[in-house]
C-alpha cells in the first residue's frame, strides 16, 4: 500500500503513534501539530521543489546516458529518483571534495544494474564525475562502468562504496560496513570526542531480497543490533522475466520484522514522506536496523514501459526524448542540469562542509588527546603495516614437532593480532575446529559477553553472508578481517571471494581448514579434492597451502602485508612433519616467494619433485635416496608467478624437464609445471584419514614408484 503525507500522519495519529507493520514510530515523525505542519510547509516548500526538480533531472541524465550506450538498465534510475534526491540532497553527510572522509555516510547501490542512478546523483552532488563521464557510460576506460566498481587499479570512481551487481551482495556488504562502523565507534570514540557516528544506506530490489545471502546477512544485522543500517527496498513489483508476483508472494515486512528489524511502508515517490521516513530511521537508536519499503513505479516517467518488466533494461531507449519532455525537461537538450539544481547542491555541499569542518576540529582535539590511538587509526586507514621481513623477525620460531597447520595457524594468529592492531577474525560457527580465535581479543557484537570492540566475530552457520560481510568490513577501510570455515564449504561463499579479488580487497583473508582427503572419517562430503584448484583459478587471489609451521608463518604474514588483493590460507587437520633440515627463516622467506628449494640435489640435477601442503614430507622422503633429485615446496602458485624470471629459473630450471608433482587434489593445474602428476582426480570415501590417503596414493612409497616409472 502507498501513502501520501497526509495519510501517513493520519494513520499514525489514529494508531496512537504506532506505525505500519506494527512498528512504533517516533513522535517527531508521526505526530505534528497543525501549526507545526504549516510552519514546516512554509520552510520546506522550496526544498521539496528543488528536490523534485533534481529527481527529474537525474532521470534525464540516466536516460541520455543509457540511450547513448544503447545498453544499461533504465528502470531503477527512473523509479527511485526521489529516493536519490532525498539521500544526496538532504539526508546523507558527505564531502565530495574528500570522498574518503572516514566519518561520511555510506551509500551502497545493491541493485548495481541500476548504476546510472548512482552516477547521476554523484554528479549532481558534486563528486568528481563530470558530465563527460556520464556520456561515456559503459565505455572502455570510463569512470562509469556497467556496474559500480569499488576504486581499484581498474577504476577510481569517487563515491563508490562497494562493487555490486551480483544481487544480494551489496545489501549484505552494507551489513559489514555497519558492523565496521560500530567497531570503529567502540575502538576510537572517547567520552570527550566522538569521531565516528555515521549511517550506512543501501538501496536494493526484489532480486537482492530473493537471493538467500541477503536473508543470512539480515539475520546477523538484527541479532547484533546494527541500528546504524538503513536499507531502502525499491519495491516496484517487477523482476526481469516476469512481474514479481510470478515468483514471490511473501510479506517481506513481516519477514524483516520477525528478524528484528524496524520496518516502514511508504510511497517511494512522495518526497515529503521519503524525507520524513529516512530522518526518522536515522534518529532511531533502538538497536534495530531499519527496513524501508519504498513502493515505486519502475521506469517512472516513460509511459510506454513504466510499471512493467520491459522497463528494467534499455527497452525504453526509443522513447527517451518523449519521456524527457513529459517530465518537464527542455526539448532537445541532452544531459541537462538546470542552474537551479546546481545552486541547490552547492548549498548542500556548503552545509555538509560545515559539518565536515566541525568534525575536523573534533578530530584534531581527539588526536592531540589520544596520540597512540590516533597513530593506530592512521596506520589502519593508510594500511601501514610492518614489512614481511620485520614480521618474520618478530614471530618466534615455531618448533620441530609435527603438528597440523591449523594448529600452527592458531599460534601465528596470536602474533599477527599483536603486530597488526586492526586485524580481526571470525568464523562460521567453527572457531573450535579452524583454530583462528584471537586470545584476549574479546568477542564482537551485542549481548552475552560481546562488545563492539571485540576482535572475534561469530557469524553463525552463514558462510555466504560471512564472505559478504567481510567484504563490507574491508570496504569500510579500517580493519583487516579473516574468516574461517572448512575448505570444502568455501563454495558457499565463492561469489564473495570472486568479488573480493576483482575489487582488490587486500584487507580480506580466508582461513580454510580440513584441506584434503586427510579429513578421513567424515567422508567425501567433507573431503575437498577440487576446491584448492577451484580457488587458484580466481584471478588476483593468492592461495597458500603451507607444508609446515614455518610456511604457515609466511602465509599469514603474506595475507596481512599483501596490497593487491585477498589471500586464502589452506590448512590441514592432520599433523604434518616439519622440514627441520632447512632453517626456519629460509622456509619463511622461500614460502613468501611462493615456491623454493626445500631440498637441493647433491649431484647433477636430473629430477624435480614438486609438492605442496601435507605432500611435501612425502616428496622429501621419496627424494632421500635420489642424489640428483631436487624437492620444491610450492605453497602459493600465484606468489611464485610474480617473482622475477631469474628467480623462477633458479627454482625450476628449464634445463630439467623431468618433473613430477604431488598434491592430494585434482591434477590439472600442475601440468603447467610438471610432466607427471600424482594426485586425486576422484572423490574420496569415509575411513580414517591415513587409510584414505594410502588408498588414493598419497604416500612417499607411491610417489617413489611413480618416479621410478618415469625412467
């Protein structure tokens, strides 16, 4: 149901200040005296007129850009224009001349296909996205790609807070942004100075809420009381193939209310109502995230397509000129923005600059009063960390006894958390198995023994949401986060790993344990064989599968010092023997380069044995009586490929073509380096881990036999 301004007030008054969907409304939102309404009307008339004009001009910018590209999605920019006007023209705090200001409000366009909505509003709001870039929508090297992309080496579009497009991801990223903001408040605000206190906004459509990840994230947000999160639902009753009623019949407001959200149901085209509702949501610090169902008409203003699924894409391009004329834009002028709209947003910028300048004074006073915290925060934002070499020196040698690399990882993460104060970690209900809990770090969240200053996050059994929330925390730009689950379950969050890699989120890492058929008794459902290779083929993702404790040190150090993208740490459940014949520092330094000589030949080189993880000890044993054999430990293909040609040649000389590799997983990727591969190109079975390994050929004896067969 849609509401006018008068209807919303009347409904609230008749309900004794209780809102739609049974949610209490604040007095300043629902009940206002007649005289107050008159005064407000007099003051707000010009503002509402300016916002309405800006909304139509934003529609025009979107139509012209999509028409020029002959590609894009017109429905959302036209249907949600009043929401954009309210957010960028009134409700959000930001400074377009400092788009990475740490206390800005964040806006995430979860429905990323509607990207011209975002680019249009960023242009109007004064961000450095000139009209010429709107004219280059979806073109090579433009600042306006088809879906919003977080600033990276590929794009650097100011005002983009999250890479979106895969539906459900953005609204789930927003949960991570809100979590990070709560953490920043708890860590850095003091009684005397408040330097963090902003809101996270997300605009999402039916597709986002049909994707299961948004439900996982919504449950987490409500449970952890993220009342700084405001989600706006562009409820236009349309999906791509059909009208939405063809595939959904739920009452989404009741669903979100059941999760623990505060919900609203409004007319998304009534600017006054949109303004009042967002203001009320911002003012409500009641421990509940906010869900605003904005009933809209997709493609509004283009009568040939509006309100239908045809409005979703570029089907309206032939009708652009007529639609622009119908909404009052000058005939024949493309990418038109009136002087009045530019003047209005200049005033918005002025007001936001006053807030920004006042904050700067607060920040200076806070920094002076808290120099250690100020340095910590600066280092966190600028991603200043010790060099790998310095970290290696700071982390004690790990010892000589055999142990699982997940156990080694538990020891290393304690040092990492001390060396990198902004490092936090979480798990999808598996801390006890994945062993990534930070001792003395406290637990993050609301209730029980948790606080927002804690370093350990409990995501529940929600791997997909965990990945999206981790990305959101990284987008916020303060904390580095690792998240853990069993390796075989990484496919639940694979979509988020891919986005982290393409967004170059080096603040994210994954701790993935129980790495092979060595898991044993749990059987093939829990024994990954294809999974490591499946991660290795994701561009810009480093995948480390360390062979012992010292290589595990290198893997963790690399994950927090790498600048280009995320890292996956693949750790064993079973014990692995240490390569004690090689000094600890040599193993660390070698592993940091991705591959190194774990055992050098004692005669002329005639064989190279490559292995990774738990198979390296098998390689060392198989080479023991082969004086011409070299063993190369290769924990990270990606890091090795970044080394100089000279280094790669020194480890894998091209003159030696007799090469064999071993890994307890599928063999395909190894043929880049080896002529023969001993691996596991089938699923495992339920039995003790040693039995499964032996039956499937993962032993030194079988490797030796395979080497002998090469002669």
